[in-house]
C-alpha cells in the first residue's frame, strides 16, 4: 500500500522564495501527499495542537521542508515541535503515536556543499547540524531518513532549480511507493 506523506512546510517569506517554492510545487498535487504550509495556516503563530497531532496519526511519513536558517529551521517549525510533540503523544510512554513512522528533512541552504565540512567555514556537516532534528525523531521512535539537501540556493539557475524540484518529486514518490516489508 502506498505510504501517506505529510509535508510540513515552513517558509516565512514564500513570495521571495525561489527554491522551496518550486520544490513544493513539484510535490503538492501528488496523490497520497498532503502539504501543510505552517506560515500560511498559522499567520499569527498559534498552532492548533490537536489538529497537528491528528494529522500526524493519519500519515506514515513526515517531511520537514524549509530553508536552512541559522543552521536550523525557521522558528515556526521549532514552535510546532515544542507544542505538538508532547509527552504521552510523541514520547515517554510505551504506546506513543509516532513509533515506526519516518521523517525526512528537506532543506535548501545558501551555503555550498563544500562549506559544510570540518575544514571549511561552516565547520560542521549538514548531518551534524541537523542532529536536534534527528534526535527528536529518534526519541519519538521515528526513523530519520537521509536528508534531502539543495545547496547554493541563492546561486542556482532556473534550470538547476527545475532539476532540483524533479529530484525532490522523485524522492517523495519513491518514499510513497516503497514496498513495505513483509
Ligand atoms: C534568516 C536567514 C538565515 C539563513 N541562515 C542560513 C544558514 O545558516 N546556512 C545557509 O547555508 N544558508 C542560510 N540562509 C540562506 C537560506 O538558506 C536561503 O536563502 C534559502 O534556502 C533559499 O531558499 P528559498 O529560495 O526557498 O527562499 C539564511 C537565510 C536567511 C534569510
């Protein structure tokens, strides 16, 4: 059975976006994929925790899609984590709701791939910098997948962005259609 995918999208200025906007457009009408734009749905920042928890229980794979801001996510996604991933629902008891689900981080970074290296100016790899996301998922019993990363976001040509969007679409389709284990 195809997996149900929930894309939690966090971009505070979508009208200025070049990369994330196109990535999102490439996946938003796919069957089995639900896009939830946090900044659009919560312009005042007040998150409906019950609604979010219900949406999580109804999907198999969660995608945290956002531009990389200060080596992390825009703040509304952090607020979402703080409020939605509560004790008893997401972690802390035997029978929590997120166990066995998967999480994919999908980000665009201004920095180049080589800059995210111990000997370059960003000093850490992307995977190291995403450790709080990985460990949050792990603590909730979720499998943290290899992140989908588009580097050099500010310098990409229109063609390169189109190619990145197609790679994102293929990644999401592969996750959706991946055979379940017997
Ligand atoms: C507030 C802010 C913080 C940023 N922090 C980082 C950062 O830590 N690392 C990085 O590589 N790029 C950083 N950038 C660049 C963004 O990641 C880049 O502009 C974005 O991914 C482009 O995607 P978009 O076209 O969808 O907006 C930052 C940009 C802003 C506005």
